[in-house]
């Protein structure tokens, strides 16, 4: 399996280097083995492990998805006039991508949610039990 993961990582780098629009996101399963948020954190880390800079990995996750959807004028980056759901982390993901694991506040539709309270509220109800 490690050899296949390395090959996939190489393919992703080559695809992006050739001008391909690389997208990323987790694929939640029906039985709860992959959770949005946690799966996204790990995928970002894997993109960096594959050789992308932290900034490139974040762009793949945000702006590239918006471009693919043809909505980059409204979403995908933090800018005046754009709508955004945000995740506030402790640390600087540009320096160490693992900072994305330290989520403090999640903003959805302009409302801030305490990350730990969200996790505590679904304890034992989602994920592998």
C-alpha cells in the first residue's frame, strides 16, 4: 500500500505541474470511517507530504474547488465581497500544515462555533464506535 500512495502522490504533483486543476476533499462513507473536517485535515497534510507547499495544498482545497464549480468570483478565497465559511486554527499552517489539526472556531454562514463543543456534542454518535 505505501508504494501505491507514493505513486498517487507523484501523479498528483505531475498532474498539477502539467496545468491540471487538482481538487481535494474527503469522501465520507456511509458507515462513518471518514469524517468531514478530520478527513480534510489529513488530506491537507498528505498533499504537503506529497510535495506541495502548505499554501498550494490550501489553495487546492479552497480556490481550486471554487474554480472547478465556476464560482471563484463568490467563494474559494478570503476577499471583500466573497462569502466564506472559515476555520480558525491555533498556529500557522503556512509554516506547519499540522496546525490545521488545532481548530478553535468554525464559522458557517457567519456564525462562529466552538470546535471542541461541536466534537463533544456528537461524541459516540459519529465515526467508528
